[in-house]
């Protein structure tokens, strides 16, 4: 099976290339000629193709003989400072168009697996009830908006040209030491500083706008300390992250699987991360200080993954404790089979 992977040196792409090569797939890895992360693919039996995703004719040439295209190329919010906004938009949106045009013009029944994101819902604005695939998409970031445009292109090409497609919406994929830093005091208060004034956000509290600022004045609130934000009722923040190993497993499950055609799936960890439970575990493992902070800005979200179970008989294997263990192992340069991605605190 001739499988083309865009974004082949990224956090998902590099791990996917490794997995498929190990399992005997014929893999073509797309990358820029000056890709600083090309070395991630050293030693793999992979065909490397140097092409810019904005090169429409170049993408057609790469895709023309493919059986499957896995589109994992994207630019994240953290890259705003590195590239201009229009280039950010072009890579995410026009890049998807070029991939779809490449598949359409090939005249083959090429399968597309598209890596979207939970940013289409936006976990800041989503309700605390489990998010299903039918949840209204309501992004408050440019990244989330580009992902909606990506998804709509995929749907249109499937409808008009019969391209068999699957859209995956992972949330906060961990493939490195992120779990060691994601719960720092600095992260909590950076989030509140950036989003608490937004009336669309779940944790917007117009009646108590300065409560979190008062909490921040606690002398124990140091950037490197771990933080457990709790409401006055004792409810802690809850997140639902995704282990890159589960994402790779799911993508392979979707390959040539007709049950996945035309479907959109959420994917996250096998459990929901309750900060009051996970952070003491992280503190015990790392010897770091934990600070509990009472604030009215409660933030809880999770993802309903019942569609994955009922349609693909797929369940994520890795819980948040396993993600912490993996992060600790990678911080010690232990080989646990994960190719480390660039650290992203938020997409």
C-alpha cells in the first residue's frame, strides 16, 4: 500500500512514519528541503520527498500513485511569532486544498485520513459535559478556525468527488515532556490572563473578575510549582489529553477500513484527567511542590469517544498516569518507542 504522509517530521507524522515502516507499509514522507527535523526519520525504510505543501503541482506529483494520504501537516498557534498570519492560514487551509486536488486529479480511489483538532470546538468555550462529534464548533483561535475550513473542504470533496475520507479530532497530543510542565502555576495563570475576560469561555466569571488575580498574589504561586485550581465547592480542573501512541494506533486502524469512510471521530486519553488526582502523582514522581488555589474559574472538559468504540471497536489504551510516566522516561533519555515532538503547551 503506497501511503503518503504530510507533516512527516511532526509529533504525529514522525511516529506514524516509524509505525507504518515497521509494519511493512510503503511510505512516502513529505517534507521541506530544509526541514530541521528530517533526522527524526534516520534509519527508517521510507521514501523522502521534498515538497512544499503550497506547491500545488508538486503535491499532485507526489500523490498521483498513492493508495492512502494521511494529512498531518499543520502550523500551530505557537508559530505565530515565527511566520506571518497569512502564511499560517495558507499552510493550514490552502495546503489541505492542494492535497485534495492531488487526490482528485489522480483519478484513483485514494483514501484520505485528515488530522483535524479539538480546536474546532475549542476546549475553552466547550461545556463541561462530554463533547461529542455533534457539538457545535465554536473556535476562539485562528488555528481552530483554519481546522474548520480544513474539515469543510474534506467534506465537500468527499461529497462532490467521492473521496473516501476520515477526519480525526485529537485533543492536546503529548509526545514528549509536556506532562511535566502542563500543570505548572505559570500555565494556569497564563490561561486565565489570556482567556478569563472572554465571555464565551467556560471559566469567564464577570461577577468575580479579579478573584484569580488575588489568588495569584499567594507567595507560593511560583511558575515552576504544580498547581491544583479548585472551586469553592472543591471541584478541580479537568482536562482530557491524548497520547500520541493512541493517535498512531487509531490511524492504522482506519487504513482501508470502509467503516471509517465519511466519519469524524474524537480521540483523547482512556481516562479524564482530574488535576486533584493526577498532580499528586506527578509531584510524588518528580519531587515538586504542589499549590492548591481556590478560584471561581472552574474549567472542566472531556470527550465522548463512543463513536470510536461502536464503529471501529477502538479504545484508547493510555491514561494520563501513563502519559506522565512516558514524559519522565523521555526526560531521562530513555527509549520508550516515542519520537519526541516539539513541546506545545497549547495548540
